[in-house]
C-alpha cells in the first residue's frame, strides 16, 4: 500500500475517533480530544503522519476501555479501522 493511502487511512481513523470522543462528551477524554484535533490539524498543514500514529494508538486504548463499559457506544468497525491503520505504519 502506498504511503499516501496509509496516511489517508490513519487520518480517517483518527478523525472518526475524534468524532466518537466528541459524542461521548466526557471530561476525562478532553485531553485525547485536543491531542487528536492538534495532530489532525498538524497533518493537514505539514503532511507528516507521525503524530497521527502516536495519538491514534492512545485513542485506541481509550476507546477499547470505554467499549468495555459501554459496548454499544463504540463500534467494532471504529476499533478495527483504527487498529488496521496503526498496524499499516
């Protein structure tokens, strides 16, 4: 897979994770939300996906924890997409 496609995958997955955290709307996820917003903006500016992979991995951990307590609020597809995008690094 080309770098551009890999970068697009991680960007989409991080954007979806950000959207989910915004819908969850809990203060304990404010930090990861701001980090995701920052790395998405940074990637849009400089095209360097390193931050997306790092913060995407953090977001994945948080989403998995949240899914354990509220399984219906975090889709398996979101988790899978994020995992695949991170692994494609």
